[in-house]
């Protein structure tokens, strides 16, 4: 299975074999984290630019570590304190960065489609690290890898995605990936936070937490973004926590004993996830973060490592 | 390396019995050179080098009763031609023991240009500092491009560059045999 894409923009455009290639490559790279010398020379002399227009700790650090473990030079650019603050447009900024000949640009931006726009403008590879409420492909890949490592397979598993599905690029990327790999997906949340026509993506919809988690192999809790309350989509954070927060009692009463609890982070402790669940035995949240580095190494390796082949 | 699409068998170099005898001899030579099995470890190069390393380790276990550790090394991330060969296929390194201060016997099926071994040496040294690294190969087919030589050789086979040496092992190919192949169009 050869990798032929210049960019990684969405899970939606990938076929199942491409997703599996990314997961298999990442799985083979996981052992590097356990080494005494965490560095391999694969991307020596390649340059990766992290272009982040939104706050991020995990994703940016994860891409940075992934690039450095592969021996690429990694440059971080964040919009705060840059010429963006002086009014430079996305394309102008990107063209200036492109003039410095990077091999991969990793971009996070509040607008859906920003990564695709850059991919059209730039000759180098572009990785979407989150574009608005559209997609966050590397997060979905690390979620899939975490589930596969824990459960041994993906096909046939049932995943419940709970919370603010409407504004979640994590949910969207996961739904596409899970459906392509033969998994069953149920989304659940208050009706105002469930996107209309979401059933057309091949998912079931539930409006009670208990119904959604009853026979799930995996429960993926989404972060409640507090600004949703200001926009009148939920009455109050307290009410949300009461109906949609995953507590230990609810988990024990309704979920399967071998369920995995996931969260893309950062967790609002005590709102969507009770602390004893987030830190408990069902939780694989820190596994997700660890797998994130392996997934991003795989993405950088396949994009920057395979592309020399075009001329050969 | 643009490989021709099809190869046909030109000659058989080793049959099942000869392949087994070659590995038995290598096992004895390893013990003799190192004065026993003390501090010895095996690291095979994916994929067939790992299988050969396991077989040599089994033979040593039969000879002197010690079960030596066998690891698997993938050198994709260390290749000097990464990016010239299309999609890199990473199959994973799995060496669940420390190689620090050990004698590591590196095992591969065919020694050709030496570039794979160069990459393997870099990869091994990144995992720790072994006391020594020795090289065992089933077939040495010549045409070295780097100053690398094997310590243990199953069989030296003069070849032309356009030919290919195929090591077929029971575990992967259903038979134990080594053959020389040449491009179909020739």
C-alpha cells in the first residue's frame, strides 16, 4: 500500500487502507518512546513548521516531539506575537514561511478549510492539526490507535461519542474514520449540541447519556466549550454536568465492565467527566496522549519520507 | 534501484540440508570465536534475518544448553535511501533486552552492498553500547560499496549485479532453499 498524498487534510478523504497504513506505521514507531536515546535519523535535514493560529498544548507539543524524535528541524510559529497581530493574512504568512523551504507545514486555524487552502497554495506538505469545527485527523488516528492497541481490533466495536458533537472537529474526524473501519457509532448530547442530519454520516443519535453508553465498547467524552453557554445552547454548566457528566455511579450502573473511557483533552473535571472517572481504571486518556506522538511521527514520516520517490 | 518486474530462477545455491548445515556450522563458529555463549545476544534484521537468528540460537541451545535472547531490528528509519524507495514501510524494532556490554551477533540473510548493515550498526548503537558487534550472513554475494565484512558466512556466492539472491525459509515461504534469480527479459 503506497502513500501517495502530498497532504493530510481530513479523515473523510482517506480510504480504509490509507488509515490502516497510518495506524500500522504509528504502531511500529511506538517503541521509540521507550528508548534511552529517543531519536532516529529518518527525517534528518527536513524542516517542519508548526503554524498555530489557536491555543494548543498537546497537539503542538506532540508534533514538535514527533518531528524531533525523527531528527527533523521543528520551528514553532504561533499567531500571538507574530506579524499576524499586525494584520498579515493567512496566505501571506504561509507564502513567507514557504519561501524558507520547509518540507511540512502543520497548521491549526479557527476557520474550517484553512488547511486545504494552504495545501493548494504551498508546494510543501500540509498537515491539518484542526481547522474550525471541521476536522482534526491526527486526533482521530491516535484515538483509533489507542482503541486498537487496547481491544486488539477495530471492526465491529461500538463507540459512543458524547457531548458537544456539533462544534467538535474531533467527533467529525472520528465518525468518518470509525465508519470507514466498520465500527458502530452512537452520538449523544443535548439536542442543541447535536448537528442536524448527523444520521447521514451513518451514526445513531441518542438524547440520554444512559441510552448512549449502555452497550458501548468505548465512550468518548467531548469537552464542553464554556462559550456555548453564552450563546444559549445550554441552560447552565451545572445542568449540563448533571445530565451529561460521566460519573462513577453512572458508569457502573450503565456501562460495560470492560469499557474504555476516552477524552481528547483538555478535561473539564467535574463537568463532562468526574475526576475519579478521568483518573480511574477505565480511562485511557494518557494513553491517547502517548499514542499521539507515534501517530504524528507516522504522518510526518509518510509525508516527508515518501515524497522523494516522485523524482526517482 | 528500479527492479525489473519479473525474475526467473537461474540456479539453486543451497538446498534444505545444505542450508541447515550452514547454520549449524555458523552456530559452532560463533561459540568457538567467543569462547562459549557468555554475554552473547542475537539481533536479526527484519524479516528473514530474525528467523535465521532464531534458528542459530536454537542450535546453540542444543549444543550448550543456553537459551540466548533474540531481538528484531528494523532499519527503515536509518536507511540512506529513505525517500528514494517510495513509501517507507516501518515494521518495528523489538529488542526486549539490554545490549549494553553484550556481544551482539547481527544476522541477515544476504550481504550485498553493505548499506543495510551500515544502517543496522547505527540503529544498534542508538539502542546502547554493545561490547562488540559481529556479523553473520547466510549468503555473501559480493559487490560491497562500504568497508564492511562478515564474521560468519553460510556460503560465498559470486553473482552479477543484475541477479538477485532469494533466501526462502519455511516460516515465510514454505520451503528452505536459496536460489539465484535473473531478470526475465534477459
